[in-house]
C-alpha cells in the first residue's frame, strides 16, 4: 500500500459532465466530493487532467469544477472509454511525470474502469476516490470498484486522499484543506 504524496500525485477528473452527472445514482455526493478534490488539488498545486466524453451530446464539465480554474480551464475531449487511448491525454499525462494517479469521475464501471486498467498496465500507482465516482446504478458502480480493486487500484475516499496528501496538521495548507470538508 502506498500513501499518497502531493509531490508525486496527479488528479484525473474523468467526464464529470452535466448529463452524466444527472443520471448518476449518487449525483449530489459525487458532485460535492469531486469539487472538494479539485479545489484541494488546486490549493496543493497538484496537476489536474480533466476529460469530457463527447461534450456535444453529454454536456460540458460541471460549473463547480470549471469555476475552480476560471480562464485556465482546459478539458480534453475524448471518444474512447479509456482516456489514455486519446493521444493528447496520454501525452499530457507523460509530460507531468507523476507516478501516483488519483482518479474520480463518471461512469465508474466504464470510463473510470477502462482508464484505471490502462494506467495500471502502464505501471502507475492508481487510487480511486470512490465517493467521487458514480454510475447510473449503485450495482454498476460497486461492480466497477470491485473490478478496479482486483486489478490493483487503491480504493480511497475523499478524506483519506486529502489527509494522505497533507500528512500532518502542520502542513502549510492544513486549515485551507480542512475547511473544504467542514
């Protein structure tokens, strides 16, 4: 088991888009936890890659995530279920030179699962933020989480990830991160 390290982590936000979110069984929790993770990564200067699956049909990334970036927001459009089958996304990941990939998004059993599988095959240390992932049904979500666990992914919650990144209450951003979950 590997504890997350803020200096070696990258946050992968997969397809947290209007239509996909509205169909998720856990949409309110997912939206809240995804926003917290993006804000925390931004505070801690952890790189973030955001993808959008066919945005013309499924809508854009939700405003709660886009607004963290303001004018710096740049989502990668994709049509493949594994985000890494898209050359631009694969290249972006390689350019960051991070080894711990923290993943959240929609749908757990499809795009998250296939992206995580590819990341593991490439040798990355992958963690799933299970309370910031969702599917249309809890059954599919749970099956996806089980599959990724079997494949070697670490299954974490938002709070586990945040406090692993911080390591100590003496971290310079502790109060700022703690405020996100109060």
